[in-house]
C-alpha cells in the first residue's frame, strides 16, 4: 500500500531496480483528482539503486505516516536493515 499525501511523482530509478512502480491499471481507494490519476501510471512508489559499496532505497511516500499500515513498518525495516 502507498498513502499519497502530496502530488510529487517520480519516474522509475534509472540504472536501478524499481519493483514498486504503479502499472497502467492503478487501483486506488479514496479520492484522486481526475488530473492526477493519469499521471500516476508508471510512477515510482519504491526502488533501489547500487551506489559504491552500498544501496540507496527510494521510498517516495512515508511508509510510517501515522502508523497507518503495519506493512509500512516492515517495508521500512527491510529498507534499513537489508
């Protein structure tokens, strides 16, 4: 799950891995403006890129926002420790 709290969108990571990318059939619940919905297609939710001897993990939206979803805690822990 991804809880969008803004309108900033990012392209998939160039030269990296983008497993968390919205497809053409974006599923949403709640309100999404009619001008924003087409722009969500193909946008990044989370991704990873190797830099030097480490990795940079991109989390576009805050997965810990208000403790809303337990899956956000797991996603953050995986990004931090693995």
